């Protein structure tokens, strides 16, 4: 912590609530001068003994000299018991743009510096109020696309991830301490004995790290959502399927082949996960320039998808073009489902026939009648998330954390291999120290200042 104490602290201010109309707008002031600066603009009606009671709401007026700006509430948080860990004063004025803007301008004219994006949170981190994974989770919470994403962010804000990481670091430290005793008194038998004791513990720890790292597959779904590419040749009913899902005419439906030339994205929530649908053009090989671009986009959409739904028109015989999408998605190794559409019409391609040709789950639907849609959505969810469903435990949702865990796992593996091969304890201990350091990147403990700055810049 001490390495962060040398930075220059000034007093900063910013609107903490969204700009626009609403009941209240909160202006936050943080830094050593927060209280004295606030006292120049905010005048409470009543204050006992002339003292500010921390965390107590005072009703009063925001004034610029004789001019009344707004009636407001003011609250003082005394360091270190505040969001940033510094002295903080918050002014709750009436929402809307003007009162808040006038208050801010007034503070700035008095020499309070406008805060940079994310600066309050950065100060909170630098003052030890939260670890960096919690700070990152606040940004996740603000940008969460689904209930599940918000829940996971809330758990990380509370420090659940940091606690798990620190626990792993403690286990490593304990093992290292035993190993280092052996390094001090090098003696072949003793080294072997120590290695023999350390190995099983290290394997258990590595398994734990590995499980957490693997949870990123689900974490990515929670954060970014299930991306579904609707593929199939023109006129099979992809736009109609989208309309059936959303219950509105969002995609253009027409009976002229090739009208849906763009990738359309739509948002939806399935079992509290965000789902994004991409309507795509077909993949017909064609000389038409516009359609060729459509084909490229289709391939791109399939490449980025968590699940591909290949839509077939059951009222027509299967065609070579149907196979092209199937082969492409299979070749990319992306989970695939088949929706056999237009089952309200006489069948030219039956479910049995389709199941015989394609190696993928196949469901019958009638998009224009909204039939079979629920079952299709359930199958999409199952394909994306896996049969076991979403896990209840903490999952990694941030790629930076996943990468650090991966590095820690690899370093630990190097250490384990060294011990297994009978290489001296010294070498193995270097690997374990590396693993410890990589874990610390998640909480921010072992990150250097430049990287910390970059993380906070990216947060906003
Ligand atoms: P896209 O090109 O794959 O997006 O196909 P569209 O959704 O534009 O549909 C092409 C044509 O098929 C339209 O005339 C739709 O009304 C029709 N269509 C789509 N789904 C069904 C269905 O389930 N049953 C029937 N009978 N017609 C359908």
C-alpha cells in the first residue's frame, strides 16, 4: 500500500448521477478540501454546534453569493469512511441539467478540479477501499446486459473474487514456507520428503485454479450474452423466425429471395442471460457483389456465434445450399441446431429425412404461426450453456482475470513438473512465486502503476 501514498492529492468534483432529467442529481466532491469547498457553496438551515455530523443529511441551500441556485441535501463522509477513502461531500440537488451544472461550475470556479472519468473509483482503489477486480466489477455492473450479469458483478464488488484469490495465494505461501525450509538446509532426503509433501497440495490448488479459470466460458456468456446466428438460404423464414421471437415486425419479411442482406442484431433475455440474434443472408455462391458481401458477413456472424441455428424450409426439397451453411458451421466447430420451418405446409423435407442427413439436434417450427418457438429457444440455451446449466458458484467474467489465472496455472504446472522430475526445490519455488504474482494481478496487488492507469482508463 505504501507505494501508492506518494501521489499528489487534490480535491475533485463531478456529477455522480447520469446527466439528464430525474428526481435528483448528485454532485460528489472528494479530497482534502472537500468539506471546506462544500461550505463555500452549501448552507444548511440547521447544524448543531457548528459541526458536521458525518453521514448525516442536512437540508439547506446551494448559493453563489446572494444568488440561490437550488434547495438541496448535503452529506459529509469523513475519511477514511467514504467511497474514495478521502473526505467526501455530496450535494443532492434537484435533477435536471441546470441546477447540477450551475453547482459544478461554481465549485470549479472556486478551484475544485473536475474529476476525470473513473477517478473516484481509482482513488478508492489507491486508498485500499477496494481491490481492482471490484473496481472493474463496478464498470460491469453499470454496463450489465442481463440480471445474471448484474448479480455476478455485485458479488465481485463485494470482493468475492478477491477473497478466493487471496486464499489461493495464502495456500501457496504456506507451501512455499515449507519448501524454503528445505532450501536452507539442503539435504537430499529432506528435499525429497518436502517435495513429496508439497506435490499433492499443489495439485489440489492447481485444480481449484483450473476450475475457476474454466468458468470463464460461462462468464463470457454472462457478460456478453449468447450470440445466435440465424443462417439458411434466402426465403426459408429467418426473418419470420426473428419476428416470432420478438413478437414484432423488426426484420423485413418478404418472399423475394435475398432481401435480408444485412446482419441484424436483436437483444433478448433467456433465463436471465442476454441473447443476441444475428439474422444473416444466405451463403449462396453468387456473382452479385451485394450478395457476396452478405455471404462474407454470414461467415463472420457464424464465426462469432455461440450457437448457429440453421433454418430449413420443409415445404421444399433440401438443396445443396442448405448443406453449405451446415458444412461451414460444422467446420468451424460451432454448436449447431436445425430449425425445420414451415411445418404448416405439406412436407417435402421431413424431420426424419433431415435427421438422417444432419448430425445436429433438429426441431420443427412454423415461424408464421409462432409454433415451436419456445422449444427452440430452450434448445438454444441448452446448446450454449451446456447440459449442466449455469453454475451457481462464482465465475470469471473478465478476460484480464481469466488470462492472469491461466498464467498462474501454467506457472504452477511448471513448479509441479520440476518437483516431479526431482529438480531442486529452488527452481520449483521460483515458479510458485511466479504463480503467486500472477494471482496478484487479479486483485491489483502485483500490478505496476502504468498498468493500473491503463485499466482505469479503459473502465470509462
Ligand atoms: P428469410 O429470407 O429467410 O428471412 O425468409 P422470410 O422470413 O422473409 O420468409 C420468406 C417467406 O416465407 C415469407 O413469405 C414468409 O411469410 C414465409 N414463411 C416464413 N415462415 C413460414 C412458415 O412457418 N409457414 C409458412 N407457410 N410460410 C412461412
